[in-house]
């Protein structure tokens, strides 16, 4: 049985807790504790999700011997600090995306986890989705001929308190780190290489971070990609991979449960792989599988891929001249 502790009780922690509960104990994952910065908030969360222990500080959580692994869902700027806290107390870690906001921190943290013999993974859950893996197989088999171009769009309107959290420079906010990372992950998953040269300037909010960007990038073999990330316009979360003999269309590439293989001759094949629960269960299972095998990193979403994503984010921000207020 893998015993989970939750560090932070915000919006996404709710989805994570609901997922683990829906998976049920038969899957050998159980929530044993949660922590917020205030006891009352932690207790309310624990009551709602039937978690036995609630803590009013993160330090108490990492000192709980009943906790094997901590799921971190604090704001982006605090991930590195919270990962260090968990590792220092001998806890395995699954940390929300973006793993850190500087690639250098990411590399150091993965090295530290390996040194301590603890499992560490970024919760970039789309890497574990069965449909994404099916798409990779189709592309490798040449189902759409030679891949030439990819398009990925992800946009929604952040409102209220959430808008502030998502944009604030002190919290390493902005659309790129919030959702642009999914576009970059989709491109890497489908094209199998690193973002090379790119162009595209962001539109900045009053918080000094990007609320909109459209990037055109080059990948290995001369493949191009056009990616739009935006937290101020409603857009479909669509992805398309274009090849010489057809295209692979994802009506929602992030919640990837359906894709259509469209051949140039008009033939279509629909692939549907509904999630068992919310889609987070695949990354939870991956953590349990790796820890049971004594691994410190996931072969499905390894540190080098996570670090490469952080490196892409660093390079894009450097080209934009967008420095976070929380950066030294
Ligand atoms: N995988 C996904 O699909 C997905 C979706 C959304 C977000 N995320 C990621 O998850 C993380 C959290 O996002 P969220 O939407 O859950 O955010 P949120 O609702 O604002 O929750 C963040 C939590 O962080 C804690 N926190 C600790 N220090 C804080 C500080 N100085 N300021 C504000 N909050 C602080 C708070 O928890 P307590 O008050 O409970 O301590 C708060 O509830 C982000 O890194 C985000 O990128 C992932």
C-alpha cells in the first residue's frame, strides 16, 4: 500500500484527492494526510475527502511517518523549496507542473532524489495517458506518412482569485508555465525531439507575465510547430499532427481520450480511450509501480525529459526578456 500525503489544498489538490479516492484501496494507493497553511483549511479538506489526518503546516506533514509519498500542489515558485523539504524528510515526491521555474533547480533536485534513493517525478500527467502512447505508436508506424507540422492550442479565461494566482510574477505565473508547458509536452510527445529555434513574442498582462503567446518552433528533421497558450481567451485545447499522408487530430489533446486518424484519401479512423477516472490515475499508478520496483525516477517521464521542458521554458522566457519577480 502506498500512503499519500498532500502538501497544499488548492484547486488541483481536489482533483488529485478525488482521483485517489475513486481508484479505491484495491489499487494500493491511499490518502493518509493533508496539509494546508491553516489548520481549519486542512481539516475542511480532510473531512471532504475522508483523509484521516489534517495538518496546519507543511512541516508537520513531512514529519509524519505514516506518509510515504507527498503530492505537491503549491504555486510554481514554491515547488523547488517544497520538494527539498520532502526529500530532506525521506519522502518520495510527485510535484505539480511546472516542476520548477528554472531548469538548473530541476536538475539539482532530481540528482538529490537519486542520491537519497527517493522517487521524484513531475506531475505532467499527459505523459502517462494511454491515447498519447497509442498516437506515438501510430506515428512510429508511419500512419500519416512523414510528419511535417504540428499545431497545439490551449486557451481559457482565468477569472477571480485564480486569475491573480495564475498571472502573478511573484508566484512564477503566466500562460507559458501554466499551460504552454502542455503544448510543449504535446509537441515533444508527438515529434520526439527538443524545441530548436523559435519565434513569437508574448502579450503581457499588468502583472508583467504573459497572458498570450503564439510560438512557431523548429523540431528535428525540419518539422515545424505552431503553439498558442493563453489565459485570457477561450480557445479549444486542440492538437493536430500533419504528415505527408494524413493527419492525427485531437479534439482535446490534454484530456486525450479521443483522436481521429484522417488519411489524405478521406478515410477516417476514430480512436477512443476513456479515462478510468479523471486521467490523473495513470500518473498515480506510475508512482506506485516505480516505488514498488525501487526506482528513483520514472522511465515513462524521466528526469531528462522534465529538465528538457524546464530548459525550453527558460529559453523562451529569456528570448522574451520575461524575468519573474521571485527570481534571484
Ligand atoms: N496538473 C494539472 O492539471 C494542474 C491544473 C492546475 C494547476 N496545476 C498546478 O498545480 C499548482 C497549484 O495550482 P492550483 O490551481 O491548485 O492553485 P491554487 O488553487 O491557488 O492552490 C495553491 C495552493 O498552494 C498553497 N500555497 C502555499 N503557499 C502559498 C502562497 N504563498 N500563495 C498562495 N498559495 C500558497 C495554498 O494551499 P494551502 O492554503 O492549502 O496551504 C493553495 O491552496 C500549480 O503549480 C499549477 O501549475 C496543475
